[in-house]
């Protein structure tokens, strides 16, 4: 392992996306953890996990990786510190002497030793390897761990699998001046609780390198509680109400070229809520009319069958949500913004034929999230006990514990149950990993993904630096200024549209 110059990040091979597609080994190498390193790490990890549809493990693994990387950088800094002090780290007396001032001297604002790591050719390599049953991520630094340090870390790993929760770990005295600290212990507790065995993590040395390995099963074995939650979600999928029959009937009429406007209008009039929604839509800023539209027949003419179908799907899903998932309506309402962005993006790239599907796919992309959050209050309470997380507004932890049921996959299953168009099903299934969508649906998946990302940025859950590069290239948004300009235009248009209602 050769050193890197200051602030350099080495990706080998440079085209990591192709390496992932081909199942080849690749690595990131650097001397210091920096924002640029973190951005590359997030991009690589995201692409690797989404390729195998285990993206729900990203946050957990990112936490573990950053902890291990910081430990590796700290270990390299320690060796350089002892070398500069003329101390032999293997001698107990020298070790005690050095450790008395190590933290203060190395991690103070005036310290320069961390910046000397590149010149000293002390590096960290994050190595990704695909095995038949596992994904292996190795964190390697080019100094050998001391035997006593290795014993301490192995003891902590073993202990982590005996703790019931994080409060047990606090009862132990964890020395975070070296090796694995409390952060790693917390991650290992979560590893255990989602059914991953102690062998998931290991640390070894060959006398020259220190190698920490994380082995991630492609399909982890579920623990008893995990199985119960997975069963609960499958049962919930079975219990989801069928799509409203009156909505299906109107959709059939719209799809039939022999249907008359009167037949479609008469069918719509039987549903007061749909009648109100249709008139409201016909009189909105999206449709230019000379006079106010007051009859359903006029509204049908103005909006057209494609526009009506969009309204039918939105109304039908709203009816299902109101009947079973009313308390999660905030998530649903947030989807309207994503849907607006998605439709506008499709129209902007002159793909008007796709705009209807772009709107609906974005509107429905989080339907699986709502179902995951509805698995029952007693299970949510148990999840909070396991994770210590008192705010489960996000489903990442639930997805981890269900071991393989991502909200995007679940959403696509729901839409299949409702017999929605294949384009909608695939766009929802791949809206977090658009580049692996079937070629014929990739334009749509890219559009839904970008609209979702804009919404996530507004919610402070994402930033430009970690957006999928393939999507940025497709829309010619590699330049951050262009990306932010499009986002601003969409946001202003949505706010204007909302104010006009």
C-alpha cells in the first residue's frame, strides 16, 4: 500500500460503477478523513448496496465504516506520533509515556501531525469485494496493530453481542483513546439485533497491515423478532384494500375509445369527492379556460382522458389511505410536491408522453413506506426498545430489521396488486436505484429519482455531492449551479401553483 499526497483520494479502478456491475474488486484510499473522502465513500457504498437491493443497510454501514476509518487514521497518527517522539510503542514504559499526551498533542487545534500522514505514506484503504454469499468491506491501514490493542478490540466485539441494549454498554468503561470506541459497540448491537452473527465483524493483522472486515450476507438470517415483523408486513400487504371498484370502472371507460364524454361524466358524477376534485382541477392554473368550468362534461373535455386517469389513481389511492392509513397522510401530502417536480421535469425534457406516468410514479413512490410504518404500535414500541430510536418517522431501521423488504420493493408489490401499469410498477421499484431499472423504463426511473432527490434536499436528507452521477449526466446537471437552478425553478413553480389553488 503506497501513500497518498495530501488531500488525495485514490479510486481504483477509477470507474467503480463498472467494477460493481462486473462484480470486480475496487477500493478507495486516502490518508485523512475529509468531506471529499466522505462524499466518495457515500457514493460508492450507495451504488454497491443498491446493486444488490440492500440499500436499507446504508446508514448503518456508513456509521460503522466511518467509525473504523477514524480508528484507522487514529492508529496511523499514533504510530507517527511515537516515531517523532523517539518512543518505542511496543515497550510498556514508552507506551504509557506517549499515551499521556497523545490525545492532547495530536487532536488539538494547533496539531500538525495529522497533516503529516500523507507525507509519511500512512494510509487507509477501504476495499470492496463480492463473494458468493457475502459483500465484504475491509478497512486496511498500513501499520500492524499491537497484540494488546487487538485483544481489547476482540473483547469489545464479544461483549457487544452480550448487551441487551446500548445502556448496558454505558455501564462498561470504554477507553476510546484507541481501537474501537462506543460508536462501534452501538453498531455491533444493531448488527446483533437485526440477526447478523458475531462473525460479521473481525479484525486481524499480518504483521504489516491491520485489516478490519465486515461481511454482509446478501440475505441475512432473520432473528425471531425480525421474522415476526416480516410476517406482519406480508400480512399487511394481504390486507391492503383492493383499488376502489368505481375508480376502476371509470378507468376502463377512459381506456375505451368508443366511450362517450357523457358516459365518462355520468360515471364520475356518482362519486361526490371525485366530482369536486375534477372541477377543482379543471379550474386550476394548469388549464387555461375563458370561463369557469361548472359541469363534469366540460371538465372531461378540458382535462382529457390522460389527465382524468392521473386524477383517478390519486383519488383511488387517497381513498385507500383514508380507510386504513390516515395517520400517515403527512407522507402522502409530501408526495404531491415530488409528483409535481417529476411531471415538470418530464415536460422540460420534452417527454410529454411520459409526464403522466412521471407524476403518478412519484406520487406513489412512498406508498411502501406508509405500509412499513403501519405494522402495528406494539411492534413499533419493540423496535424503539431495540434501537433506542424514539422517532421512527423514517423507515430505514424497520427496513433493516425486516431484512430485505425495502419500501421501494414493497411499493411495487402494492401497485402490482392494484394491477397498475408496468411502467409505474418499475419506476416505483427502482426509484432509489434508477440505473438498474430495465432499459425501457430508465427515463422514467431517472425522472422520479431526481424529483425525489430535490424533495430530500429540501428535507435536509441529501446534498448534491452524493446524487447519482448517471442521473446528473442524463439531465446534463453535473454542474452544481445548473442543478440548483433547476431545483429553484421547480420549487418556485410548485409554490406558485399551490398558492393559486
